[in-house]
């Protein structure tokens, strides 16, 4: 029997959060007049292609993060706690939060593993008592603005697996005894990595994959 620690890895958008955080965030920015119409149209078109698997995870992420180019870091980081309390916390999935709390009570190592940016996820982690964030970091200039690129890869698809493997090795995690939660077919390789994969309100392709594999599925909000 392995003496490694047990972990529970939680995707954020449409998993721990009951909706797409980027959609909520850009909707908020739109109301404030901070999103150009041209950018919205570009994202909508790209999202249709992404949902059909016609553009890659990396390309979709690069498009979304290009929004931040030249914008002040403080403009976003400074308001992240208020944004979380007002817009994201009410949309956390009760069923998945209960699972997260259960893992914490069992003494498992809980991590949020997401393509979302650190400034968005830090208030979530602080509120839920999660110590480990494995997420996307936005590149910054010395004068305190975002470049519109990521500092390292966006944590999506194969990059989720890479960082999960590295973190697990560094922290003596027994992946075969561990859990992972995700909603999208791009999470399938991460779910394959652990002994207890859970599909959360899965989209069509992941739902079919989960049925084939006999994985546990959570359908509640």
C-alpha cells in the first residue's frame, strides 16, 4: 500500500463554479464599458469554434488573455475580492463545495486546478480555505501592466496534467488514491490521471466518455 498523501483536484469554471467565470467576468466588464465590441465578437466567434473542437485550448486561452494587454495590474487585482463576493461566490456550486469540504475534513490535500488567472482565484481559495492554487499566471511588465500573455502556459488540457503530475511528485501525492473533478472533455486526461475521477455536470463529450469509463457523475447544481 502506498504511503503517499491523498489529494482532491478541482477544476473551477463550470465545476466548482456553477457557470463560466470568464463569461461572468467579461459580462461585468462589459457593463462598465471596458470591453470593445470588436473583442466580444471575436470571442463569440472563437467560442463557437472551440465548442466544436475546431480551435485548440491554447489558442482560445491566448485570445481571452489578450484582453489584458496594456491594462493596469492593480485595476484588476485590487478589485478581485469585491468581484468574488458580489459575482462569483453566489454562483459556487453547493454540491461541489460540499465535496471540497468533505475532502478537507478527511485531511486530503485540496487544490484548485484551473485556467483562470490567479487574481480571480485567490479570493475563492482564501474563502474556501484552499491552500494550493495551480492556475494561470498573467505576465506583467515592470511598470505594473499586463502584457496580454501568460507567464508560463495557460493551465488547460495537457498543461493541467503536466502541472498535476509535477505538484503530486513534489508533494508525495498518491494519484491512484486521489480524486479529480472536471466538466469538459479537455479535463478528461486529468480525470484519467487519478483513481477517483468525477465528471461534474459534464458537457456532451465528457458525459459520453464518463459513461464509457463508468466514472462517477455529479449532476446537481
